[in-house]
C-alpha cells in the first residue's frame, strides 16, 4: 500500500476520534455539571442523550450532503461543526447553551459516522480496504479511552469545561488535515470530473492496470441512472439497504454501549464498590477495546469479514451468558467482581475485532455507488437509533427484568446476529467495491 493512502485514511479516521471522545467524555463530566447547574435527574439524562439525538439528525442528512458537495467537504464540515459545538459546551454560561452545544456536537458525530467510513472505503485499494476502514473504529476506541483519561485527569478539580473543551484538539487536527486531503475518485467520476478522478485513482492504485480496471468498473456501476430513494426499488439495492440497516441495528442491540456508557455502574452492581476501583476497571475495558481492534486491522483482509464476525460474536455470547449466570448466583459476592471484570473484558475484546469495525466496513461496502451516500446514511441512522434505545432503556431493563435476564437478552441477540450474517451477508474481502454483489446466501 502507498504511504499516501495510509495518510489519507488516517486523517479521515480522525472523525472516529471525535466520535469516541465526545460520546465517552460525558460519563465523567456529568457528575460535575449536575452539581454546578443543580440538574434534576431528568435533565441529567437529557444532557447525556441530547448528543445521540444530534447524531440521529446529523446522520440522516449526511449522505445526501456528501452526494451533493462531496465526501471531503462534508468531513471538513463535520470538523467545523464539532469545533463550534465543543466551544459552546466548554464556555457555556448555562444549561440551555450546554444542551445546544452538545446537540451540535452530536450533528458533527452523525456527519462523521456516515462520511468517514464512506470516504475511506472509496479511496482504499480493495486489498487493504478492511484494514483502512478498521482504522476508523480504532480511532473511535482511542477517543473513548482518551475521554476516560481526560475525565480522570480533570476530575480532581471537577473541571468539566476542560473535559468538554478538550475535543477542540482533535477537531482542529481533522479540519487542518482535511483541507489538504483529496476528493474521493468515485465521487469525482460520479460528478463527471473525469480527469481529476483519474489522477486520484492513479495516486492510490498500486499499478496502472489496477487503476484502469477500477475506472472501468466505476463507469459500469454509474450506468445505473436511478439515484435517491428510487435506487432502492432495484431488488439488489433494496436488499443491500435491508442488510445495512439490520447490521447497524444489531451492532447496537447486542449491548455494547451498556458497557461503554454504564461500565462503572455494572462494576458497582458486581460489588466493586469504590468509585476509583470501578473507574479503573472501566479504563482496563477501554484499553482492551483499543488493543483488540488491532486484531481486526491485521486479519480482516486476510481471513475475511465473516470468520471474524463469527468468532467475535461467539465470544460475546459466552461472555454475556457467563455474566448473567454470575449475577444469578446469590452467594457469589466475593468473586462476582472478578467474574464481571473478566466477562466484560472478553465481551468488549470480542466486539472490538468483529462487530465494532466490521459493521462500519460492510455498510460502506455493500451499496452500489449511486445509492452509497443515502444507503450509508439510513443504515447509520438506524445505528444511532439503536444506540439511543439501548442506552435509554438499559437501567429500566435491569430494574424490570433483573440483571441475569438482561444480559441473557443481549446474549440471545448475538445468536440472532450470527444467524443473520450466515443467511444474508456477503463476504467482501479483497473485492473491488463495484464488484460486490449482495444476494441472500
Ligand atoms: C459503535 C459505538 C460503540 C463503539 C465502542 C462503535 O463501532 O458504533 O456505538 O460505542 O464502537 O468501541
């Protein structure tokens, strides 16, 4: 792979850093914000979830915008939106501006969650596309861990403004970087800028033959004239949408954000009672999340998407089942904390090399070029809706169903996901984007 391609993908992946940082930072900051603004429980919950509402709004429009003004400018816009949101939240005089700022940050995350994987998959050579899109997930996990760390650093002084404001740093790097990045050659062909598109293809392809072959496949795929919602009437494209939306939802309803957002609370339920110990345990989980994403980067183009998904989901199933069994034992108190910690590390680790990166990768791969922006937008929207529902109802589920059953519900959904992937998802390893075809297996 050319170093140039790695540079382009890495800059775009910074969108993931902001995604991770901004969704992770609030868990620590909320403790101090609530005190400063004397928030009721309702308002506390809303301060946390307003970001997700922004993400839903941002992802709903991002694909259409990326098709109209280009991938590069949309990602640049995401950086600017983040910057405005982060500034407003950090300098807010009151709770209302804070809510507006967090909503704006959410729009930025929504934009980048659609466009960063889309852009990376369109500039990546087929052989390394999996690894490069997984870089985006890697950046998300680094952002989450970075947020835990920054929360920890500023917790002593209770300085939530610094916690929220720190997001300025990655947004400035994203903006600075994207100014110098090229437009996606696929987008350029679609808009009829053929000679610029060809130059870009030559800069990223490994040899001239690859670039000629790629150009003819792109041209072929552009012969399908229908675009917008009409494109989904073509059965194969409609099926791609069904697969994209389902995968995006399944990534959430298998429960990952119960651990990412509520980890310290789960540890406390398991008897790790001190705040410091539960935050430390959460940091360990965050570190496992980062490290195991590297497994996907190394293997996703070698062994393929589906084998990694099967292994990861099987591990997630076992970890959740164990966690449920442990919570069902009344007399386990001594070792419950350790079992919970190990199960959650296994669960997050298995997600990190499977459902985490590979869902973003697959939804950026399965749509033909004329439907890619919109298809990716709708799938990502489903992902954020799933995220919102799981994070809103997790504590209610624990109260109504009890701890064991709650975790077993997520375990059962892992089995559903495995069956869905077996039946519906194509293996896309090393295939040229335009040659990927979806059909029920
Ligand atoms: C998911 C997020 C999750 C993160 C955890 C992403 O792929 O979309 O919802 O918080 O992984 O690493």
